[in-house]
């Protein structure tokens, strides 16, 4: 079975999260440089049908928000719960769609998803930049996602041991975002992950800075599914893509990839 691949870029300070103004500016810069496509780009018409004709992809991207499942007991179709991202994206739009004041941290999260699926000839044929150092000649596909969360999102990676989630004062900071759901899937999460970690200890007020690259409040994710480049190994981010992301977010980024 062919594995799926995702590549994560996360701030060197894991508790850092850029402002909505910076996030909106990042999206518009990536659009201007054609790392992301909008409907008015000639290459948009060269994409696979699920992007070209999807009701939720007509602006080139969609948002996932935490919400009560409209079809309890079933997984809803992405198009039924996704929210098209406007062009241009503004900080005001993000403020309107992220419930930053919610007492439930899950509802203060958002994932911005921008699928790119070129039909044939690869990204290079259509003059599009490719986020990895090789593979632009291949017929690959990926989505660039931007994750924003109030608390730390912690991913488990294969056999990697879970990180420490206890504050120096002894308070446990890790929690299960689905623990209060009467039935699994009652709440749709913006960012799927097994664990959340409070980034500020509710007991002593200390900021929690996790080790490793498996926890973040902000991430840029290149989700290739099974369309990751096969030409060489290891897979590495193109320096030009990293430079733009660091410049627009105002922070240095570490990165890691994972097969699943």
C-alpha cells in the first residue's frame, strides 16, 4: 500500500502564533507568487475535477472550522461543511470566522486549505513553483494548509514517544479534544489530532514550551496524500518557499515530514 505524506513547518518557538494580519498577508503573498492558485490564474483550469468543479474550491481554498457534526454518526462530505476562503483574504474575515473568545478552545481553531492538483505535465509545465526541491516535473498533487490554534496541537508520529505535557509546577496540561463528546465524531475538529496542550499553565501562569516538532499553535502543512514526489530522497522544502513563509510570519521555521 502506498503511504501518504505530510510535511510540517512550525515556528522555532512552538508557542508562537502569528497575528491574523500576518496570516492574511502570508496567504496573499503565496497567491501572488503562485504557490497557491485563485480562479483567475490560467493554471486553475488545468486542475483535476475535484478542485476545478468542487463547490468549496472555487476561490482556490476553503476553511475547516470546529463545529457540531450536522450528520451525527456519519462523516459529512467536505463540501457540506467547508467555507470558501475569499480572495483577497483579510484579517477581518479571520476574526469573523474564528471564535477567539470561546471558552471551548476547539472553536478558536481554523485550518485554511488550498488544494493544487495539476492534471498532467507537472507544475513546471504550467510555470508554477513547487514547494519541494524536486518533483515539479512529475504529475503530483498536494494541499497547502495553514493551521491556527489557541492551544498547542500535538500529533503522535508513529513510534515516537509522546512529549511531556506536565508543567514544572506539576499541573497536567494535556487534554483530549474529544473527551466530552457523548459519541465519537459529535464535534468536527478544524485540526485533527489526538491531543491538545494548554500553552499557558492555568495553575501557575507559566508559558509551556514543548520539545520536538510535534506540537504547535501555528503550522504550514504540505499535505501530499499519496501524491508525494518519488524522484529522490529525502523530501526537502524548497528554500524559496521557506523564505517567503518566514518573512511573512516573522519567525524562523523548523520542519519535519511524516509518512502514514
